C-alpha cells in the first residue's frame, strides 16, 4: 500500500517527538531579576512603608514638643490714660505695664503625653516590620504562581509537538485504513490537542496576572525581566527556629499600641489635677510736674485651672482611655491566638505537601515515564494501539502538571511559614 511509507515516516516522527519529551533537557537560565531583588525593590518603593516613616518622624517631633513647657507670654500695656490729654504724668493711676506669665500643664501630663507619642512612633516602626514581612510573603506567593505557570507552559509546549504529530498520524492512518484506525481515535487526538492548547492559554493568563502583581512596585521593564524559571535566593528556614507568636510583629505592634494607650490613660489621670501658672508684672508711673515722686508697681499672680468643675469630661476621658487599653490588649491576645492556629494548620499542611511532592517525584512520575516509554516502544512495533499511547501520554502530562502545582503549594506554604516565624523586637527591627 502506497500510504505505508508515509505512515512509517509519521510514526518515526511521533517516536522522535515522544523521546524528546521523555528525555530530560538540561538548560541553564540566566536570572535577569531574582525574587530577592524584586522584594528589595518593592520594600524600598512601597508607599505604606514610606507613609509609616513619615508618621514616625511626625510622632517623634510631636513627642519632643509635648515634653516641653508651653512658651511664656509677654504682655505690654498702657493703662489708665486720661482721654482729655493722654498725658503720662497727669493722673496717678496712669502707668506703662510689662507682664511675663508662664503656664504649667497639670501634674506629669507633659511626660505622659510625650510617652504616648513615643510609643506611637515605636508602633510605626513595628508596623513597617509587619508590612515588610507581609510584602515578602505576598511576593513569594506570587512568585510561586509565576514559577508554576512558566514551568507548566514549558511542559505543555514540549508536549505540543507530540500531540500534533499523533493527530497527524492518526488522521493518516484513518484515511488509509491502516491498523484499524477508527474515527474516535482521530476525535480523541483532536480533543487532546485542543485541551492542551486551552491549558497553554490558561497558564499564559496566570503568568500575565502574576507579572501584574509585581507592577505595583516594579517598572514595566523590570517586570519583563522577571525570570520565574530561576529558583529563589532565600536560604532554607532553619529547622531549629522556634515559633514564638509573642515576638511576631503583629503581636508586638498590638503591644506597642497598648503601651501607647496606657500612657494616654495616665495622661487622662494627670489632666484631672488641673494646670496652673504664674505671672509677674511691672508698672511704670511718670512723676508729676509738681516735683513729687510716684512709686512704680510690681505685681505677682498665680493662675489655677479648676479641673474639678469639668468632672464629667474628665470621667469620660479616663473611661475612653481605659477602653482603648482593653481594646489593644484584646487585639494582642487575638493576634496571638490567630498566629498559633495558623502555625498549627500550616505545619500539618506542610507535612502532607512534602509527602505528596515526594510521592510524585520519587514514584508516580518515574512510573508514568516508564509506562510511556514501554507503550511508545509497543506502538512503534505495532503491539499497542494509538488510543493506548494517547492515554498514557495524557496521564503523564497530567501528572507532571499536578506535580508542579504541588510544588507551587509547597512554595506558598513555605512563604507563609517564613512569615509566621518572623520576629520583631520592641524597636521594630526584624530579626
């Protein structure tokens, strides 16, 4: 039959294409822009971190101002001038007066107002630590998606040639009536190729979406230079690193806010004492024209704030301060519970994912490749039908994509673990 040489040639092309898929390809990809570099750039350019720095600077300046006494006041006045002549020596009550006064805030209110602002400034520093940890976890998660999408696209593109050659061979066999080829085999080959193209589109869309997640901090050129084929630069998490939710930035931030609220509570108590002030004035009088002398005046005054008259307002202020302290304490406790719960769930998930990843890499994928290789040889020697080869190759492709998805979930879980193990001191510095 004339079609026989052409079919043999097509079968050899399928054979070569399958071998190219089954034989691993070693390629070295140059990292244009690594994950750690992207995280560093994002941290430098993040608007929330920049806003936190400005807020810290503002609060520290406010604390310095709060700790100082209010400026003294100077009053210059001309008193009791006669309106008929406006003469300085006509009336004995006429005088030129200079008065200096100084107010003193109630109790230790200056100290506690400054302490409240300082604690709020420390909270801003810790908030930056928390934002940096969250940003790192967010970008590592996005990188895992991008890496999985890129690896899946590479796998699909390598298999595309095989599925195209299988479709061509099946059509030729069906047209020539060779090997009892059936129409359903042609339709199956076409459906498999269409399904593969659909997957390529889906992973291409995921890759584009992942790149867009980095565009908030990176320039379009830097986004294009992201190389998801490269591994991460992050060192593995030490197995000896202990989970301590009390030192996590989320809990430390809540504690810092509680300290600030406690300072506000002490401030509310001090404001109940009322403020006071002193004043000193000197009055100059002109001697009259008859030669007699007029003495100058010196006055000393004390001003007291009758805070007791504002009992309702003072009580409301203290009550609000107590509520703020309780709210901050509950927030710290809530964050502690959430972090502990998330850590326990994550450890259980990581055990399962590591087990699944090992199962795919050490057993399933080698078994699928051996089965594909054996079926390929049987197909080449007319001992296996096309539908058998097609099913084996589809199963192998599905297993490879599933293994990549498991690895991506493992990377995301490790990113979450790194976030949960982040610690911060009260100064807000990451450790």
